[in-house]
C-alpha cells in the first residue's frame, strides 16, 4: 500500500462527509443545491485522485487521467455557480464564459492530447505530462474561476448585513483564498523548488480546505441552514401585517411589502432613526407584545400594534423581528393581530433551541416542536407532564434550587441532565424567566439548549491539557516560557534537571546573566530585539533557533540549542516566549571533529589533485602531438578521456621506407596507475618499433612478452596496423590483441564492414601467438580504429550504443573530409548520451586513402 494514498483519502473523506451533511439540508434552496454540486464534483475529483498513488493497469492509466481531467476542469465552474447562487446574483456573461471554458477544455482533455499528452512514473506513483493547453486550461477552469467566486460573494455584502451574515461571508471568502493558495503552492511553487522526480504531488488538500471552511461555517454560523426567512417565506411575502427584520446593530435589514405600504416606502430602505421619528415611544432594542401606539406616516396618522422579539437565544441575540399591525380600523385590529401573533409564534417554534412554559408546580404547558430533534419526544407527549420527572436524580436538587432562585432574582442559565425518549441522559443548558400576571407569578418560561457539543469540546480541552502536562513532564528537552515584559521565566519543565543540572526553581530564579555566557546572551538579545522590531512584517507563527553557552549545575559549560516562538494576546501582540532547549554539546564536539577531518581530507585531496595534474602532463606527453603527413593517406583522431588521466594510448609511425604504422591500445583502468602503465607501453612500443614495426603479428607477440608480469592485474587491448604503398595500390597489414574490430568504409560500394582479426589480450598471458591479415584498399576507402568507450557508451536509460548502432552512426556521419566525419560521429555520440557523461575513455582514429 502506497503511504501517500492517505493524501487523497483524507481529502475524499472530508468531501464525502460534507456531501452526506449537505443532503440533509434544504435542497429547495439554490445555494444549497449549488454547493452540493460543488462538493459532489470535488468528491469525485479526490476519488479519482487515488489513481495517482495507486495506478491502474498500464493500458488504463492515460484514459483514466484524461477522464479524470474532465472532472477537475468543471470544478471551477461549480465554484462560480455556488458563489452566484449564494450571492443571489443572476447569470451573466462571466458565468457563461466560465461554463463554456469548463466544457470546452473538458472535451479537449478527454478526446485529445492537448491537455494531457502522457504520464511519468515516480517512486510514489504516476503523474500526467501536461500538453500545450494544460496551463491555459488550469488558469481558465480553476485559478480564474476560484478568484472570481470570492469576489462575487464579497460584492454581495451590504452595510445592513448582521454580524452572522458577515462572518459567514468572510469564512467562505477565506476558504476560497486558502484553497487557491494551497493549490498554487503545491502545484506551481513547489515545482520550482523541488526536483520534479522527487516531488510528491499534494494537490488533494486544496479542495478539502474550502470544504472544511464551509463545514465550519455550517457548524458555527448555521451557513446553508434554514433561517427565519426560509421558515417564514410565505408569511413574509403574503402577510397583511408589516414585517421588519432588524440586524444586530438595530438597523432595518429587510421590509415586506405590507410594511412598505404602511410606512409609505415603495422603494429604498428605512432607517431605524426614521422609525423612531414616525412611531411614538418606539425603542428598537425593546420587546413588545401587541404594543398599541400612534405613527405619523406619509399617508397620515395611523394606529399601530407592534410585536417585537429577538432572533436567537437571549445570550446571543443576532437581530430582531418587528411585526406591525395597522389598527386604524378597530374592527379588524383584534383578528389580524391574533393572526400575526400566531405567525410570529410559528417563527419562534422553528428555532433550534427548545422553548417551554410551565406552571409554578412544574407542569409543562407548552414545548416547542424542536424538542423532537433534541430529546426525541413529540411536543404533545410532554404537555401536562411534570418537568421534574425528566431531570436526572443527582441533578434534581440543584435544578429545583435554580427554579426557586429565578423567582427571587435574575440568574444565569443552569446546566443539568435531562432524560431523552430512548432513556439516555443528555446535558442541557436551561434558562428560566418567571411569568407574571397582575403583579403575581403564575408560571415560568425559558429556553433549553443542547449542551452536549459544548461539553464534548470542554472535555477535549481538558484531555489536551492533560496530555500537555504529560509531554512537559516527560520530554527529554527543556520546555520553558518567559514573560517578555519582565524577562523572567514563568514555566520550566522538570527535564531541566537532566539537561542543565538545575532544579526548576533554580532555573526560574537565576538571572540569565549568571547562567548564560555574555557573548551568546548578547547575540540572543540582538535576535530577540530584531524579531520584536519587525514582528508586524513577519509570519506570526515563525520560530527562530538560538545557540547558547549555558552554565551546567555541575560547574561546566555546555552548548545548547533553543528554538523559540512568540505567544500572543488576543490582539496578536507578543507577550511571552515559548522555548525548547536541548543539549548539543556532543553534537558540537562531533561537528568540530568533523571539521578538522574535512580539513585533513581537503589537504590530501589537494595533494592528489596535484599528482593527477602531474600525471595528466605526463600522459599528454605520451600521446602524439599530431598526425604524419603523407600524400597517400589523410589521418585524423578524436580523444575524450573519462578522467583527468585516461587509460587509452595511440601512436603513429612514419617509415623511411614509405608507409605508416598506427598503434591503438586501451589499458584496463584509469587514473594514475593507468598512466604509469601507459608510460611503460609507450617506452616498450618505441623500442619494439625499431625492430618489428613492419611485422604487426611479431610486434604484438614481442609486446605481449614484454608487458606480461610488469604490472600485476594490468593489461591492454591493442590493434596495430601498417599501411604499405605499392605503386598505385595501398595495403593494410593488421594484428589485433583483444581490441574491438576496426571498421572499413568501401567507397565504391558505400558499405561498412568489420575487419575481424583474432588475438588475445596483450600483457595478460605468456607466449601468446598473434596473426595478421592483409587488406587491399582503394582511393576513397576509410579505416576507423576506436576503443570500447565508443560502442559501450550508455545513456540515462542505461542503453548502450552497441556495434550495430555504432555502424549506423558512422555511416550516417559520412562527410567529404575525414575531420568532418569524426566531428559528426562525436556529435552523434553526445546526442545519444543526452547529457549523460561517458563511462570510459573514447578514442576514434580515421584514416582515408587518397
């Protein structure tokens, strides 16, 4: 199993969870449906992304990649579509342009290789190779739409939006921004910083980040959940009474048509200051029930009945609803006010918390229908029941005391456990207010809030604190905190005794000047001052490493490494330092020893480099400076050593009797030993040339006997040929000692053939016999002698040139001049290697018959 599969798996799980959660929301809402489509697309994207880390069979990889591209090329359109639906913006040219780009590039990606032209395997999986339209499609279908979406949502805001709406919109915009930033970081920026072969593709988290932001907004601010305007849609539009929704700042956010008719505002908004001027005694922050008052409107004086209540629980009122009944005609006032109150009651009963009323004896008289979602009961089941019967026996005394205290003074909500219909107990938070009539209490009303989520969060916090204590008590490094104002330690972990040989109290009370060397302390304070001076310009979560010399409790000085970061207050200002200190004395000692060793190695390396340079000078002296001049032959060569000192040797001999000898040898090895052996070969061949230059087979036998045993484990492959001139004819007598067969180019037939002469390695075995052969040559014919570095050259795919490809290279490189042919052959070799260095010395000698 590929461990990197966890990347798309986690992103898939997040999107799948969001998909399941969204199906439970109101699908009549365009915003809900559009986000469901977006989540479904990203879920399919992440599901298909598993194939990058767990590839399918070879024949399915490219079709799968192209089919998968059709999904992610439509994600940008679904993101823009969600933004338009959420903002209530009608479709325009930009919407259709994004749709057209998504469809066009999806079709191109599936049916052509313009977007995805192939793929490459990596240790972690596979990744596609982008075609010429890949980056245009990436920008047109993902980056640009994901930039458009938050701009559309941001443009939908208005000054009348309440706090919750602004928070929802801000979270969605941040989700798009962080999603885009993550995608660009992993897909584009890392590709510039990390070698392509080593980079694991982490594209999956980008879409999951947006989903997590939306899920947070759903959980925290009820994003995409039905709001008051959803439940009261028909009421808001069709009720004869005026309905005004005030935001958290007390300003009018919405007015229904009836309210506009009552106050004479056909268009535009109505400010709360205008309401105060028109309605006598009106207070936008108060609660009213059938409050009768007069109002001076555009059409004259009206008698109004006002009902106003907060939206949300009392401790978190997010706005108010004002119902206005035109009671100018008294015969209709009572009936329509009752109808208006009933509709208002419907709104109240649909909130997520339970609203209840009960008598002073604890008998429930009303429970809102949401009790079914929280406790599992139907509202009718609880009416007439004794409320105390549902309270956990252990919590009952405290609950009764709370009820009694409510009748005396206002009190805070109280937490206890209530039995659910399945028989389990659930933690709830209960608020309670007495109901009075004609100066006496007749009952109680209140709100029951499900407290399980909050309680689980509190328990998780306690568990986190417990784990933090365990870490600080058992970690091997020292964890500490320092107050920036006083520069005093506020916390030190017990591990300080192991690292610094001090007790916690000693470390906290000893001044830094007494336990840290002056030089390293001064440097640390400079770093701290620089960080504080430029704090607003840098990453608030950054950390710095400071190296110190600290006084150990045993009296010695030790080297420590402290990684520090700032702890901040609610306004983001640094107030404390959080540090992690470890003893690096041993590491420092090893670093010093390593540094000394490196100096020694560097000196030895320089000495070896000098020796190699000297050997290189020697070897250059062994090789010929040029080629012999003759009117019967044109000779040229190319030499490419693999190291400073190579293992190949060649020489040319021009005979006084007429003719030319050519010797080519390849020593088994490189470097200085090979150079030494070459000097032996040079001196030996020069001596043998005087006696046996015109007899190649005898020359090779004598050379073999001279070299055997001279340097153990060193031998050569060699070829020696003598060109003899006879009137208008030229012949070549050739002997071979284990060397690659020379090539002959026949000008008349335009063909190449190998000269196959047998012979064993030179200098490896005693008393070996060699043969030579005689070859007749015509004008225009060419002889190519070479070392095994030519056919054995290997490219980055570990593929050798080989003798067959070498023959084709020589044939294809034919030029009119022999020097041009040799240059063309070398170019062919370098083109085949494609930047890969040669693994062995390469010598190529070309001889043309004139």
